[in-house]
């Protein structure tokens, strides 16, 4: 049976030709399901998604993925990832306040920006790539919240902060920055 001679009908009732000259070129129309009136040549039958629709779809997919981990293992892998990355950077910097030496609770340590602040280094930002985070960390001094308040209140001199930054810049060790896959594997093995 030769399929070239089969007549195909569009849902609107028109016959779909096997080929036609469009824009000076012969175009093969044998795989079409709609006539050229219903769906002009070059147009897709699928709706093109806007950037907002794509972003929403990807966000929903990510939420389903992380909800699955949270329901299965009882922890949110993104929070585990952020905490591990923050902890690794604090360890590489020295793990204590650069002014007073406080090191009892890591949650009481803050990154104080000295210049060119692109974004705050709060816990949400530690899901960014290593290079982005380290570029921001290099502009900071690690200090406790008490010293941070005193810095902003003007009680600690700028020369002390600059000295702390100079010591920090020279003593930064290499950072083991965990990846998402490593964190998910540690969650599966209950090693978080």
C-alpha cells in the first residue's frame, strides 16, 4: 500500500496536501495533522511557555524532589546542604570570632562585610556555587554577634577590623564545599 496517495483530512474538514511550495521552497507536509489554515507552516501546535511559566514548572519540580526527601528521611536536604556548606567555610576561616575569639556556638558567628557587598551571607545564600560564595567571603570578617553589634555601633575601631581581615585573608584554608549529591547520599545513609 502506498501512503503517498492517502488523503488526510484536517479536523476542520479540509484536505491536507502532501507537499506545497512555501517561501519558494518545496515543503513536505506528509506528517502534518492540521491543514495550513488551522496551523500555519512553521508554527508549533504546542504552546510556547513564558519564562515565568518555565520558572514555576522548575520550582514545582524541585519542590516535589525535596518534599520526597523530607517525607522519606525526615530532613530537608537543602537545609542540610546550606548548614554543611556554612560550617565548612567557617572551619576554613578559623571557626571563631576574629576580634574576641568566641567559638562556643557557630550560629552566633556572622560574616561582616568590609566592602562591595553583593549579597548578605545569610544561611539561604549557601546554596550558591562555591566561587560565588568565596568571592563574597573574601570581602568579610568572621565575628560574633556581640562584636558585630559593636562594629556597627562604632565601638570597635576600623583598624582592628582591617587587621582581622588581613589575618583572615592570609590564613584561609582550602574549603571542602559539599555538593548536592554528596549531601543527599549522606542523608540516605543517615550521616548528616
